[in-house]
């Protein structure tokens, strides 16, 4: 996020966040409309967020503003918050995940659980544990 100004009012300690983000390259691209992994009905805007060489799917409701030059930073921060929010839940295993999220369909739950675990690994490949903690504490929605 080099040379980016964070306009998002939901970031505390912006200097700490910027110091971490400036170490990495961030990109977001619009991929069209799609369905989030656990939603068979609702179509959403689908984005691909790339942090360094790791890619993440990110979805937003159709009522949100589309990606443009003016909101790129905010979209990246929103996506980062969503990814951090997902990976910071602590599940002991798939059964625990299913109970916590009220899933009855084991195959669907396994797909989502595995994606979250993959995203968690990618985030720890990109950021240190300390950096993830700082980002999690300071990006609040």
C-alpha cells in the first residue's frame, strides 16, 4: 500500500497500520458478480484481493459502491478486515466450526472451513503474528 492515504475512519493508530501495510503490495480487482461460498441465493460483487503473491476472494453486497479509483484503498481495507475477522475465530476442528456457525451440511461446512484455514495460512505467510495482532486491533468496523 505504498503511497496510499487511508481515508477509512475505522482505523485507529493509522501510523502503525500504514507501517505494516507499506511493507507489502496490495491490489484489488473486480471479477464480476458471483456467489459467496456459503450463499446459494444472493449474488454479490466479487473481487480478488492480492497481497504480495497471495490471492483472496472478497465479496460485497450489490448495494455497495463499485470499485473505482477513489475508493480502492477503502475496498482493500474492508477486504483486509473481513479476512482478519474470519481467520481470528478459533475453531478446534470442523465439528466445532459447524456448531459455532449452525451448519448442518458437512460438505458445505468443510469447504468453508478449509478456505478459512487456507486464508489463515496465507495471512501468516504474509504478516507476522505481531503484525496480524496490530492490524486486527486497529482496523475496526
